[in-house]
């Protein structure tokens, strides 16, 4: 299994293991991510619960042209379960489709925010609406 499939497989395991009645309750999460102060479309964000297995991803998002994003865990834009998260971000060179899923390729941020254990981006998701501070990213 390739490394890029591991987070997707972990998320799929969570989705399969939790029916709509048994899955964790989510709270809406939105925000904005920019690179050197400028909005970038296509940044790929993943929200990793802190103190959970390395491959656990609770939610993902992709920025629009204005840099805005909404987090998706189980349903589009449903947010993430309340908790503490490390946020990883990559700025792919492109996306490829494999097996009906789209995957990012490359990272124009040069890995500065790509690893759960070293990303400086940490957030707390609470019950109710969550509007995150803007992530102003700097490539390495």
C-alpha cells in the first residue's frame, strides 16, 4: 500500500466502523489558509486528533480560490468531532484520480506542514460553530 493511501484507508475504516447513528458528533469547522498572505486554491488540509494513532484523520478540507475551506468528516462540510487537532497542509503540484478517489501529488510548501508530529498548526474544535484563525503558511 502506498504511503498516500494510508490516511484514506484509516478514514475509510472509521467511516465503515461508524454508522450514522454510531459515528461521533461533529461540529462545523471553517477557516481560511493562505500562502505568504495570498489566497491559494487547492491547499489540502487534514485534521489529525492529538493522542490518537498516527494514521487517524478526523476531517479533511481543500481551499477554494479565496483560501476559504470547510472541514468534512463524514458528510460534506459536516466539520469534525470536538477535540484537539494537529493540522497538516500540503500544496499539491496536482491531483490524480486513482480508484475513484482524488489524491494530491507533490508539495509546493516543501513539507513544512506535511507531518502530524511536526506541524506547528494546532486547533481546538468545540461544540457549535468553529471559525478558525487564518493559517498563513510559509514554504520551507
